[in-house]
C-alpha cells in the first residue's frame, strides 16, 4: 500500500500538505529526517504513516502524558492500533502493552523519554523489531531553546543501545537555526534530510495592543466572541487565578490551569475546556503542549512571554483546523521586569552554565520585547526571527491594519541623544523611564533628588506625551541608535549609528501610529470571521450530532470530526456512503462508524 493510500484509508485525506510526502519518502527509504513544520501543518502524519508501513514497531518519544493520550486516542479513532507507555499506567499495564507490541498487536507505541532507559523497556527494545524512532517536540533537546528537558539527552544513549539502529526522525514546530543545529548534533542524526516547510500560519491574525486597563479591554473583547473557544495565557499563577475569577464573576464560562493546582483539578479543568463545557481557558505556559483542540479561535497573551519561540508555539494553538483565528498580545512595560525576575528565578541553581543561560534568556526576552513594540509588520517580524524571508507588509496583521504615519523625528531624536550623552558625561546613565521624565520636564521626586532638572535637556520635549516618548525610545532602540546596557537595571547608551544624526548628516524616519484624540477613538476592530459559503443551520445540526456522539463516547468533539470536516459535509452534501467517503477527513474507520448517522442529518435537509 502506498503512502497516499494509507493517508486516505486511515485519515481520510486525498493529498499531502507541503513537505509531508518528501519527509515520508525519506523515512521509508531509510534516511534520518528533521522536519520543522508549523503547528497545524500535519507533522504527526509524517511519522505515523511510515510507522504503519514499515515492518515491526514504530516508537514515538513524546514529552507529555496528555500529548500521548490525545495522539493515541485519535489514532484508535482512525482505526490504527496504537498504545503508550508512561506514568499514567500501572506496571502491569505497561507489561501488557510491551507484550502486545512484541506480538505485533500495536504498530505505533508512544513513550515518555524518562522511561527509555528503564531496565524493562531496554529489555523490550532489545528483543523487538524497531524500525523507526520519532522524537516529537525535538526542540526540547536544546538547552538554548525555550523548553529544554534533560530527559531528552537520554535519547541518543537509548538509540546506541539498540542491537540494530532504526531510522531516526525528529520533528518540531519552532526552532531557530541554533536550535536546529543542536537537534542534529545532540540526537546524532546521520546524513539527515532536513525539511523546513516555513513558519507562516496564514490563517492567524497577529496583533499587539497596549490598553491602559487590560482587564476592561479583555472583557470587551470577549463579549464580542461569546461562543468561541479561547485560551488566555498569563505569566504567573496569581494572574491566572485573578483573571479566571474576574471572568467568572462577569458571567464567562472560564476555567484555569497551572502547576499550583492538584493534578486532579488540572485534569478536570482541561477536560472542561476540551469537551467545551467551558469556552475560555486561563493558563500559564504549563497548559497547551499536546492539546490538539482544533477549533480554538483565539489565543490572548495577557502578559508578554519570555521569548518568541514560546509565544509562537502558544499562539499557534489557535486555528489548528486551518480556519481564521486571532493571536493577540496585551503588552505593558511592566511585562519586561516581571519576565527578567522569572528568568533569574528559573536559573536560580548554581552551575557553570547559569550566567550564560541567564544572559541567553535575557537576550531572547529582548527580542520578544522588540516584537511587542515594533511598528513594522508583525508577520514579517516573526518570520524574519525564524530565518524566513517574507514581504515587508502582509496587510493582514494588527500593525498593517493600523493607520500609520511616516514621520521625520530627527529633531526629537537629537534631543534624546543629547540627553543620554549628558547623563553619560555626568557618569549617571539612566533607563528609559527616567530619560523620558527628564525630556518631558517631569517634576517627580527622583528628578529633583538627583538634580536632573538642571540638565540642558530638561523639558526639551515637554510637548510630547510620556507614552509617545516611550514609543519613540523603543523605536530608536530597535533601529540600533540606542542600546540597553546591564541586565538587572538596564540603562540607555548611544551607539555609533547616532554619529551622523548628531552631526546633522543623517535623518531618522520612522513609522508611528497616528495619535487620536480620546473622542475620536473607535471600537477595536473585530478580527476576521470565517466567511466560508455554507448553510449555517445545517452546520449547527451536524455540530449538535457530533457533540452527542462525543458525549456518549467520552471523547472530545474534534476526535469525531473537525469543524473543517463538518463544513466540507455542508458544501458537498453527500447522499450515500460512497459520496460521504469523499469528504475531507473521513477515513475508512470513521466512515463505517459514523457515516450513516451524519448522512441521516444531511438527508433531512434535502
């Protein structure tokens, strides 16, 4: 059976997505592979299809229990015999899984990296025919990535212990060039085929907002999207609890998830969200990996994450079904010191790499801050960070949709540079807030204590609002005219680029959003809706049937059929099982199990 036939029989799709077929062919030919593909691009099919076609057993190394459970449950629903080995099973259950796998009952076995070098599993692996080992979330092997796990360093010793080396495949959604190099080296991939399909998620709408009152803004946004599944990420457990309580008090069906909750409560809350008993999940970054909920319509970051890799992975949990979804960051300047504190706390243990890790993570935070404050195209910024070229303007992100004005701020920039130089001459460099206070002529106590009101620069930009001046400073930093020195209390310093501007040989042209008067402010733009031409009434009836079946089978609704599959049913309006099999996402097992029930609803619409 060909890969194309396996794709259709088990998963119900007529064709491969970009990059999938080449990776599958590489694995089937015996070549190691590394696939870097965005969330929702179909990474799992790239190793599941070869796993079904190769002789013996295919092992999938996966970092989270929830991730394995979801993947295995989805495979079983598609008629694939699969199992997992992790801490959720008793020793007896683990022995049963390994015995059945040896007997050929299971083709695909998921395993936690911590279990690889246990005596029982090593004995099982030595006596079994293992044709393929897949490392999912492979970025976890790199200490310079955003989600390093020491257990991933045990993968290579495990591979080396096998009597016959299997094909090795590694997959991740987010990896910079440095992290990709770590994956190749630390997993010891041999002459691998590397496929980077691109990081662009065209169905996602990115935006950054800087509301003065975050909670008030958030409530207004959510009131416009009452029926949608949304994830709200927070930096701390305290914020998670506070925001969830506030949403609940305002009548929203919200729940929460963080490491401070009991495992039982986390599991219950996760199920409430996945099974759509609650529409909103408020969580720390402990939530999300392995959650394959395809119809999340929005991801909101209440606080700025510590790095772009984390942000893009978390934001990518929106719109996995390929339909329009939004990713919004609610940024405030306080997010920076909060993340600096969290970075230092997370690296609190002594060690030779501690300082290096802190500096690396602070640099990643600096890049994340540039994203939050840039006035350029957000999509271009993200793709450029991951080393991918793209148009300078996507015309479909919050920045591209904002009314910009091109401004010559050379005179203002010279005043800023003069102020920074005067502070340097007095050997009293200061940070952004103090520089802004000096230039706007603030009379705060700190200014007077330090005698800064005597500087020539004092009050030279008093006609500019503090907020506008902060935006200007961030712009000058991003463009390299200024830099921040020091990590605990960073201060502004001049760079060589300032020379031409100070000497009146250069100009500084920037793109800034127009300042609107308070009475002219408009309601926040509603983000893109799904405008697909379908019968919405029929779609809702199919959704109701899906919910009923999912409830009876105690599985998430998207395990039955995705929203995209339901919409394809509405468009194709199949009349019999043969026509129903042509619906995207309907494989042989689901055709047999659910076909007649859904056809009954479709026929009543004739």
